């Protein structure tokens, strides 16, 4: 029979491990989104250089949205890390 204290300790460790996995997943998502935003920014630059302002505007909006999504993952990571302390 396990003591309530040891069961509580196991549950706490499991929660921390699950939170660490989620942090890793969120970090991978943020990194991927930042990379995609940079790529979209290069496409915007190519459209601007090719005298395609409509295309440049579209890629700029997409890059901004993608970057905002990445920053949201970073904020979520920060909150999870604070909860681990």
C-alpha cells in the first residue's frame, strides 16, 4: 500500500512531466511559426521587388499573423514555466 504522500508526489511528478512535454511542443510550434513568418517576409520582399504590391501586402499580412501566433505560443510557454516553479 502506498502512502497518500507518495501518491501525491507521483501525481505531482506526472503533472510536471506533462507540462514539460507541452512546453517542448509549444516551443517547436513557436520555432516553426517564426521560421515560416521569415519565409513569408522573403516572399513579400520578392513581390515588392517584382512590382507586385498586392502580393506584397498579402504576404506581409500573413507574415504578421504567423508571427503573432508564434508569440502567443511563447506567452503560453512563459505561463507554463511559471507554474512549474
